[in-house]
């Protein structure tokens, strides 16, 4: 399969990561179909020529989740990628209805695709199903790699439990012979995405905002490295299982904030957002899970050569 033109089906192909990946795959000559709840409208929009200077190339073929339920995967599908999932980057506490939506948008779509793969007469060679570094525990003394087990029993949070179920829903039987890869994403930094829409104004106005103590790890990855690693997974048939999608350089929230201020070229002093205020703004559960603490994670499996891993060259504008 390596090096050839492939038929690729992507769930979440219009999202923060998906739009960059779809554009890169199309430029690489691959045939890309995107699964979307708005398939009809997107198919109509795809017939319109893109504006000059458009940042992304748009897929020409969109299918709905109902189509997947009814008809299964398109014939001759080589690769299935699922990046679907409601953003967890928006302000506000995790009330039950939001938790339900965050969970179902990940678990239900992954389960649908896993079932479609299992039922396929000619299963795809590869299933890439997203996960997150939230699968690991919050042991401040430990640095986690893909070789480490997920969070210890009894120390689960809503977010760790979500990540565990997310990966579990992507599992296939051995008889299927489809290679499964679970990219465990850190914070993906890209222009005009939820994380940067929140961080960039702070950097421009205040020089950045240190959250809580600022000592908590900030596992991140640039969008260029994200797309490059996903494409390498498609070509490198030896990669399987979990892969940590984070830069190899470990930084904390305070270091990241300083780098953001430098990238924004602002002379304004950074400010600190006290932990109490963070909990009031985002709710205690969410604040403690992903804002005031994070696992210290490094990539042991290298799927590509990192180009923008140094925190000093974040490249916040593109």
C-alpha cells in the first residue's frame, strides 16, 4: 500500500485537524471522502471553485453517517481515519449534557466505523482512530511513553475514562487483519482552531496568561507535525497501536506562555490566572483534569521527523 494512490475515508474531516489533513492528502494525489452530518450541503458547496488564496483544498466527495450505517464503507476503501469529536476547548464547566455530547461524538462515530470495517468484504488496510494524552495518569514524577499503561485503576477521571473507552471502541477482531493506530493527541496548535482562538488574543493583549501555578506540563504539537505523522502512519505499515502525538520537548504552562508572548512579539507583561478563578470559569472537574494539571508525555514511537517541535518557533499564525 505504501507509495500508491489511496482511497481514504475520513470522519471529522472538516474539524480542527481534519481540514489540514484532507487538504494535504488531496495535494498528495489521494482520493478523499469525508463523512459528515451535513454531507448534502457540503457536496453542493464542493462544486464551487475555491477562492484564490484559499488555505485548504476541499474534498469533492462527502458521505453521511447514515450512509455508513446503511451501506457500509465505499468500495475499495484503503484507509479509514476518525478524527470526529466535539471540541473540549470551549469555556464552561462539563455539565452532564456536554459530557454526553463530548462522549457520544467520539465513541458512537468510532463504533460505527469499526462495525463498518468488520462487515466489509474487503476491509481497509488501516484504521486510524483518534485518542488523547488524557489516557495517562497525572503522576508529576513520571514521564509517559506509549509503553506505559493507561491511568491506574481507581485514579480515573471523566477525561481518562473517555479516552479509555474511545480507544476500546476502535478495537477490531484479529480475523479482520486491519492495522489499527491510535494517535494520542496533545494540544494541537494551528491557525484558526479552538486552542489558538483562545490563546492568541491573550498573547497579543497580555503577553499570554499563565494558568494556575504554571508548573503543569503542556503537551503540545504543531499542526504541520500532526499532518506529517498521520501521513507517515499511512505509508509505514510497521506502526500500530497507540502513538503519542506530542513534541519531544517537554515544557510547562509557564514556558509555553513565554514562547507565545515572544511569537506574538508583544512587550506586555504576562498575567496569571489563579487556580480558584480557573475552577470558577471552567468548573472544578474540567479545570483539574486538563487545565491545572496534565500528564508529562513524550513520543517513543517516531512516525516522522519533527519540524516544529521547539517551543521557541511555535508559528502561531500558520
